[in-house]
């Protein structure tokens, strides 16, 4: 029997990494930088949080402090994501390296980095399975409101998530407000649309690009941390993150570079991601593999429709992916 409340709840859980990755990439692209390394950034954010969590659990034994159980993995994730953002910004803004090549290289590097250290931690624990469980700290990431289960469908749909899920929604709302309602957002959009004109107006192009890339990477990295510590209940397995990073990048186009719309769009994609679990397949279980294609089919359709739109407000920033040479002004 199809349970709508359960479906929505699981769709929201699936959507949080997509929302965080989409919000981070939106900020980056609004400043004119195309970061295809977002999947790698999310992967590094995840493994950095796992390393912090593992180190803390090993040092405290059974006496886990709730505040430190959250802060140590969280700060580790933020640091790892920030370093990835700084690396991308240095290569593409300061050295003006091709952004597409740099992003793809960082994705490859991030996945390799995560698999190397993830495999190392698994060997340190002597586990018989290719995974490591960090249940002591992950418990605090997935902890929900104590009265949520007493409120029926309302509690399940709205109150049955860890704090990072609500944080992701708040971040998206704040990002949308900053981009559309503040001078900082206006300057950031000006940098992405026409950096030469923004430079002539006295806007520091390098500063805004660095800030957008680094903050965007930090937000995206939180998506990786959420996946491991909340969605996967603290279990790390190499290559388990899947293609969520790429879907997050596709969502940026789907949402027309608007983080507030990304909240609902990510839930839609999260629902498509798990829809195969709720559709009856009868005596043909292999049919479910076809249902798994739905998010990607929708992504292709969205890209085609978006490409056919001619409205200026529906187009990407004019300076997206282009290096800025001040000497050419």
C-alpha cells in the first residue's frame, strides 16, 4: 500500500544533499565561476567529517559529549570543503586555468581522496566488511524532535529530520535573500554578468569570486556530511555517495539559479530518486532498474526545455565559465 507521508519523508531525506550542493553551486555560478568539482567537494566534505568523527570516537571511548560529537565532524567537514574551494578559486581566479578542466580534475581528486582515507580507516578498524560505522557520533546528527512520532503524518512529514536538514533549508532561504535583496548579492550578480563593468564600478572581482567559491564549497560539503552522518547513519563505504553531486549541478539549471526554488525542486528529484521503491514491479523485478532512470530522464528534459527559453532572467550569468582579464577592459 502506497503511504504518501512515508514517501514525502523519504524524498525529503534524499533531497538534502541535492539542496546543499545546488545552493553552493548556485552561489558559485552567480559569481561567474562554473565549479564542476562539486561532486568532489561533497566527497571531501563527507570524508573529512568521517575522519573527525573517527578521531573523536577513538579518543573519548564511551564518554561521548553531544556538543563535541557534532562540532568535531562539522568543523572537519567545513575545513576540508573550504580547502577544496580555495584550491579551485586559486586555480581558476588567480591562475585563470580552464574552469571545466579544473572542476573535473577536482571531482576525480575528491573521489580518490575520499576512497583512500576511507579505505585506510576501514583497515584501521579491522572490519570484515568494506565499511566503517560511526554510530556514537552519527546518533546526534540524525536525532529528531522527541515528540515528532506522536503527531502522526504531520510529525513524519515536517518534524522527523536531523538538524542538518533544517539547516539546509535555512541556508537556501538566506542565500536567495542575499542574492536578490542585498547590495552584496547585487555586486555578486554583477560580477557574474559583466565583470569588466563591475570592476569599473569599483567592485573587487577577485574578492567576490573567492568568497562565492569558498562559501559555495562549504555549503556543498555539508551535503556530503549529511549523507554520511544522517542519511547513512554514520556508515562510510567507498563510492557509496553515487551521482548526487552531478544531480545537484543539474538542479542549478532546473531552478534557474534560484536557491529558494531549489528547496522544492530537490524534494522532487529526491522523490524521483526513490520512486522505484514504491512502484509495483510485479513479477519483473528488473523493471525497477528502468524506474531508476527517472531522475536522469527528467534532468535531460529539463535541460532541453531550459535551453529553449529565451527570457534573459532564465539564462545563466553572462560571464559564467569565462576567466576575467582586467587588461582586456
